[in-house]
C-alpha cells in the first residue's frame, strides 16, 4: 500500500517531534534582564566604554580580573576604557574580594541553603531609560576568597561576574556564564551576539 505524500509528511513531523522532545533543551541566556529587582542581575551596562576598579583585590584576583576584562575587550564590541586607580564617577565596575559569610543577605558558604556562592554581582547605581529599560551605571562584583583556590576558578568566576555586570544572564551553553562546575573561561558566540547587538 502506498502512503500519500501528506501522510508521509505527518509521519516525518511526528518522528522529529518525538526526537526533539526527548533531547535536553538548550537554555540560552538573557541579556539586560533583571530578576526580582533592577539592582540585581542583570541590567546591561549603560554605555559601550567600560571602566573598572579593583584596588582592594588580592594579587591573584587582580590577575583574574585583568584576564576577564581583556577577555571581554577581545571578544566583544565593548571598549574597555581602562583601569581606574580609584573608583570615580565614570567607573562602571568595582570589584572586591573577601571571605564572605552573609554579605548582601546571601548564604555564601551554603550552610543554610546547600548552595555555595563563589561570586555575586549587584548593580548599585541603576539608570532608567526611555521605555522602562533599566541600565546599570555602576556594578559591584564580589568574589569569595574561600573559593578562589585555583587560577581556573578565579578566571572563570571573574569572567562570569563581569558577564553579569554587563548584562548577561546564566546559560547552559559552553560559556563562563554557565553555573556550577564549568571551567570555561570565555564567552560563547551566543553571549557575544547579545553584547555586540547592544552596541
């Protein structure tokens, strides 16, 4: 018995749909989106020229931050304006490191939540644009020294938190924006397209 062309099309579509439903979904990240409140993750940076300060960072973290900022500079259309010796009015990212316990009301060591936090970013100076879009004029990035044990962890965490500071959300793609034990220290092409599309 011959199958009609229409029946064949339906059979192929049904087979493809079943196969796609069984596959693990890809979760691409958001850009310029904030959760709960605009001072948390992740309103995009307010301009293309990014200036940063890390004058209180330990030497290992300043090296990781340098790596993260250079990574951003080479991989995206953002222009790294430079390092500010002191956080002035045009400084966009200010980085700190310490052994955090409950800073910003977070459970850094995971003692009550079971989830350890290696770094966090918060927009501390929000600007509202026309149409209700929020942008961040200054973000603070915090790195927990209790977890910054290797060059890989420091670089990955710096890349991740800098990504949040410019507006990138989490992803499950191969990227430093992936949460958890990922050791990727660069941004994915998807991350770069978000950033480059904004400027």
